């Protein structure tokens, strides 16, 4: 039986989520503690840290900003430019880039920054997408690794010590740069945030004809190289109150484009616009844990007082966990084609990864689906 937070609409199946004796989840408690933060002091701390890494002679970039062209990375670049920094923006090319994603990357360049884009071998990437999907239920596994490894490799390659990340998903601390000691961003520290789901890069060698030389983009630099350059990082969200909607408004004011309707599987039109694989990624999260992207967003807005919990419940029931027949207008069969996977094979894989304890089944034990292939949670009425 799913248990839900009494404040937001997140179920206790979410990894690392705890619900306390009052029925409130740790994510909501963490947001409550924002009111205790001296944000002016945090901002002054940010300015001191940035000044420490600012290149006084202009001989190199001041920092690296990992960017996708999305709302948050556009916001990060805007903030760095406002503060007078000269960033090198680094993109790890997404798996199946959408036209809107490309347009927003081009807009980011027009803000006035130096920019590099690393595009891992697409033939290898397709194999990694298939391995990630079939073995750990995450088509986006290579992307989630690459967005951490490629900017760090760039930091070593170009001798730029500071990496400015966006939101800290754990919402606990500012990053190694904030530490008085041991402030180098080590491989161990990175692996806590890399989304590997228990599958190491080295595990891939020998699968689907993959060799070590194919995995350079997904491999962290050696710790001695990180230490030589002094690569470190900070989370901007530790120093400035993080809010996706506010970030979107600022990004839109600087040329960022949104989708023409609510994104499939979501409840907004302003995020996850660059990768056609995202719908599959979010759907598998729903199959495994009983919540998808609409739940994530409803919780964020409930905590900020923009939605009542009841409105969030109704939105989630209507929008969450729909079978991903298309994403950003691209049909599922076309998304799966580079993976050499049919829709029927995909559906069988979905059933394999579905948590049978939280979805309705018939007397024979088979999952109950409507005519569009959508599932029903067992206690969806008890949110």
C-alpha cells in the first residue's frame, strides 16, 4: 500500500524519501528550513567564492557552466554574466535532441558566451541507451552520466578549476568549493550525483561490442588530474533560492522558448524540452515507483503555495504515468528505432520493470491496462 506525504503528493516509494511521524516527507521538511536560511549571507558567500576563482588577467575562463539549453542552465548563464564572470559553457549532447532543444542552445550562445559541445559517438550512445533501458530500466543512463563527466573532463582539459552547477538535488550543501578543506571535486564525490543506478561504466565493456575506447566521454578524469587542476564545484541553488518557474521567467526574458502545449507526461510546458527520450525515462520511473514527472512538479508547486494539495492530486491523476506514445511530438516507434527496438518489445520491457505490488492486476495476475496501455495504481484514491 502506497503511503503519501500529507503536505505534498509524493509517495513513500520514492528512493531516499522518508515520511516522519507527522506524515510529512523529508523533501517538504527541507523546503520548510529554507525560511531559516540567511539568503543575503549565502549570496555574499557566493560572491566571495566566485571572486576567488575569477581570472584577474583574463587569460582563461573564470568557470565552466554545464548547460543543456534548458530553463535552469540558461538561468545559470544569465546569473554568471550578471555577476561579471566569463564562463565557458559546456554541453554534453543529449541522446535524441529535439528541434526546440537545438533552438534553445543557439539562444544560449547568443547571450554572449564561449561554448563547446561534446557529442559522444551516436552509434555507441544508442547501444548504451538500449543497455540502460533493458538492464536498469533507464534509457537516459548514458546522458545522466555524461552530463557529469564531460564538463569535468573539460575542466581538466582547459585548466578551469571552478564548475558552477545548478540545483543540488539533495539540497544539503554548497559543493566542494564551499569546504574549508578537501575542496577538490573527487571521483567519489561525483559518483554520488551521477545517476548510475548501480551500473558502472566499466561494466559495459564487452557488451554490444563496446570497448574501453568507446567510453571516454563517460569516464571521469583521474583523481590526480582533478587535483592537479584543483577542479571543484558549487551548486548555485545553495546560494540563491532555487525555483524552476522563476528560472523559466528569467530565461524567457533572455530568449528561451517553451513548448506549444503541456509536455507529454508532465504538467507544464517549460522543462525537459531537449530530449525525446525523456518521456520514456519518466514513464519507467512511474512503473518502478508509482509516480512520474507530473507528481514531481505538483510537489514543487504545492510547497511554494501555488497549488493546493487537492489541485495537485487531481492534476497528477489526470496527467501522471500515461503511456509514452510520443514525446515532444515524436512517435514512440521513431524514438525506439535507433535502439533497434520495436514498440512490442518496449511494452514487454515495461511489464518486466513494472512494480506489480502497486498496480492493478486481473485474477490471472496480468496487469490491467486501458485501451491506450495505461495502468491504474492500486490505492490511487487514498492519496
